[in-house]
């Protein structure tokens, strides 16, 4: 922990507001957990394995709890910079409602429980992947990359991209290429998504000394990289339709959404989003002049990823078979 | 502010602590039940796999 964090926690007075049970729930980042559960469930369902429903439910629960544990460890370590940013200063530790040591204890305990239970309920490959994901997010991303390099969310994005692979491994005990394709989709989606947000919250990150891309390399470079990553991301997002993973619904959604994603990324590239770093900020997610395009991309990126994974789930639910591209070529 | 209790904490803090303890207890109970159910499901699978 940094000196600032140590000072802020060791000398922090006992809060006038006692910790409530839901403060501990907040430490688990429930919104992140819900996205993790959604993508992990997609991986598990796409594996097309006959897994006992109870064990499948427990496996998804383990992934959710593991994600929550990562969130708690992240809030423990980042308490100092969380207190400096408007987006995060309302969190339980900066607000003084929860002691940072409690967040550490909760994170470690839940990590151990979730990994152990995953090993029992599913298999030890999935448990190992879950342990790796928690460690990668808490140690590699939070403690190292986040404060050190503007590539923090690029490399750190691997932690957020692993849940579908864990879900797949839980169902089958294997990690085939299609599982890693789901990983690649989230991994390549993360930079344009996170940097679009960073373009209009640059001041917050700069204040906290976090070297997000717009802070470290400037807005113009970030806009260019958003476009480049989008050019790579969209074909990869469509790829499952040709690898025996997605069907006609997936192909339609991924192609139409991908085209819109590229259009929005192009608009961000042509805009002045992020240039107005010193301009008057209009609330937490207030949009500075020229940043509307970045906000549009950020919002659509969430919708697009959700639709991609939802189409895979819907196809499985209604029994829509994946496209047989090899067969089509053969004919 | 009301009188502090035996733990030198306010009524509000004591109430919050009781709720936290209750949540922790429920969490642990749920964990035990999950372990029990997982064990049963695993055992059932292995028993059904036996060929006599």
C-alpha cells in the first residue's frame, strides 16, 4: 500500500456512521459481478456439456464470489486514490465506513472459499483459472499495472475477459479455441470501452495520478488507439459465427452492431473528445464540449457486448444451431 | 447521542454490528448448505456410476 493509503487508514478516526452489511456488499462491486456472471454463464452454456444444474449454479456462484473478492481486494489497495476521484470517493473505505483491513480480510476469505468450492463442485482446472484471475486482477492489475503504465487496462483486461473461459472449463474441464475466442472478444473490447470513458473523466484520473491513456499520452493518441482497437475488435466479435459457436442471430447482431461500433469509434477519432481537460466539469459523468462522441461509444460498447453474449445464450435457449461454415464451403 | 453500551458503542453502532453478525451467520450457513448439497450431488453421481 502507498504511504498515502497507509496514513489515511491507520490514522482514520472511527467513523460516525457504523458499517452496515450492505457496505460489505458494495466492496464486492455488484455491478461488475453481474457482468462477470453473465459472461461466465455464456461460456458455460456455449460449452454444450451435460453438467448437473446444481453444480453449474454453484460454479457460476463461485465465479461471482471470486469476482467480488477481487473487487474487495482492489478497494483495499486503492483506498488512497479512490478517495481522490469523484467516481470512487463514495466507496465504503474512503467514506470511512469500512476499515481497509476488513476489506482485505473479506477479499482473501472469499477468494479461498470460492476457489475451494469451484474445485469441489466443478474441477480443479476451473478452480485454478479462477485463482489466477483473482490474483491477476488484485496483484498484477491493481498493485502493479494500474499506477505504472497507460497499458494498464489493456493487459489488466485479461482478468475481466477470463470468466467465459472459466465457465467453459467448469462445464467441460477443457479450454478449446472457442472459449478463448470469447476471451478475445472481451479482451479487445476493453480498451475502446475504458478509454472512451477515460476521455471524459481524464481530470479525475490525472488528479489521482493514474496514468490512463488520455492522461499519459494525450487525447489525440487515445482517440487513434480507440479506432485501431475497434478495427481489430469488430472482426473478432463476428468470428464466432464462423467457428461453430454462433448462429444466424449472432451473425446478424455482431455484424450490424460491429458496423455501428466502428462508426462510433470513427466519430470519436474525428472528434475533440478529451481535449478539454481543464474545462469546467459538469458532474460525475457530465459531458464536456466535444466529448459526446466518447460518451456515445462508451454507452454503445456496453450494449454491444451485452447483445453479443445474449445472442449466444438466446441461440442455445431456442435451440438455434451454429452456422456450419465448413459445410457451406464444401457444398 | 444515546448512552454507550457495554462495548462502548452507540445504539446505532450496536444495531449495525448485530445486523453485520447476522449477515455473516447467514453467509456461513449458506456456505455449509452449499457444501452439503455439492457433496450429495457428487456422491449421487459416483453411486450411479457404479456397476455391480
